[in-house]
C-alpha cells in the first residue's frame, strides 16, 4: 500500500489509532531524518495494523473523527512515521493527533545541498533554494521553478534543481493543473528572454536555456482507476482497490464475488510479481492477471460473452 492510499484511508476513517497507543512524541530531528531517508530511498520500516469490526472499537480510538462503516484498521506500530508524513503532506495533523505540532511544521528542503532543515529566518530568507516541503506537496513544483528563474545565478542549474524537486521518491504532484500553470510561466519566461536577446543583438548561451519538464501522469493508482472505469463502462461492477486477501497480502484490484456474482469466479489484478500473493490468490480460488491486456481480454471474451448469452427456458 502506498503512502497516498494510507493517507486517504486516514481521511475516511478506515485507519485509526487505538486509545491505548501513546500520543505523538517525535521531535524535529526524527522528522527530518525520516524525510531524508525517504528522499535517499532508504528503508523506513513497515506498519503494523489490526483490522476489526468498527462497532467493537468505535468508542476506543483516539480523536473525535468518524470511523468507516463495517471495519477499520487500528494502527499498532508506525503512527509516529505516518503522523509525520500525513502532517507534512496534508499541511495539517490527522484526526487522531495528540501532541506538539511544532515537530513537523516548517520543514524545508535545500535544492543545492539536498538536505532537510526546519525554518530558520536568517539562514533561509531571500534564498529560493530553500523550498517549503508542505507547499511543494500541495502546490506542485512550478512556482518554485519560476522563483529560481528570477535569480540569474541559479538559471544555469535549473535542470538539476528541477530533477531534485521532481524526485519521484519524495514529491508527489497531485495538483497537476497548478504545475502546468507554473510550467507555462517557465516557458513564457524563457521565450521572452530569447526574444529580448535577439532584439539586443546577442545570442543566449546554451547553458541558459530551460529544459521543458515532462511529467508523466501514469501511476499504479491511475491505472487501477482507469481499469475500474473501463469495467463499469461494460456494465459490470467496479472492483475493490488494494483488497486485503489475508493479513499483509493485498491484491491490487479484486472482485471477491466475481465480475458476475454467482456466474464467475473471484478475479484479481496483481501488478507486481510476488509468488506468495499469487499462491494465496490461487488457493483462494481467484483467477488473477498480471497485465491489463490479459485482464481486458478475459472480460471481453469470457465475461461479456456470458453476459450476452440467451437464457434457456
């Protein structure tokens, strides 16, 4: 399960913190080290959750947020890390938060030195190389790139900085429209600079040019949403994303009762090769697919054919 999915589940009350857990106790140095580990692609450990019926624990969780109906996952280990990530990415603390929010407020990243520090006025003022991590998460990278272009000494390294600010291990651009607006400003600025140089009789140096930043919208989550939309367009029910088959074993997309309840077997999509998950799915009677094309072929040539078959009386 990726970070964005976990945060979404916290928002809807599908993940909660049991009352016997302590509150948030991390300090700023621990938060900074967590973000450094993520940026450098170092292991940050796993989470331990316990799934149970909501009605059994709804009066025994921290915070006053509403829990999801049916079942809820109680966070037994990892709440310090998840609370830190949630607060930095969302810009607010989760509903079960109890502690000092100063521990994760005002985290900055230096594009030149590639290190994280908490805000220091004298050190960071008027230096566009220091970027607010929460603002990047929420607003995208375009605004920060424009700020760098406004400072001549940073323009020659704009491509390097853009790669760092767009590091897929850390920055997740969810507000793509805002990023496109920022990118248009970058291109307009570069075009104006080029035209001005021609008017003045000079040719811009190659290293001063700005490389267009191409952003791919393809992701596992987007692919799963697209598949669900396609399935529904065929008149079939949507599957469940990140379906927990057994503890710690998730199917990327699953129809536990089949695409046609009572007529077809359970079906699942498994994107990443994992022998244990595939064996568990097979044991549970699932027909699973590891590619979108093979899944669509199955739906088209087996399920939809079954759907259109005449009923004999």
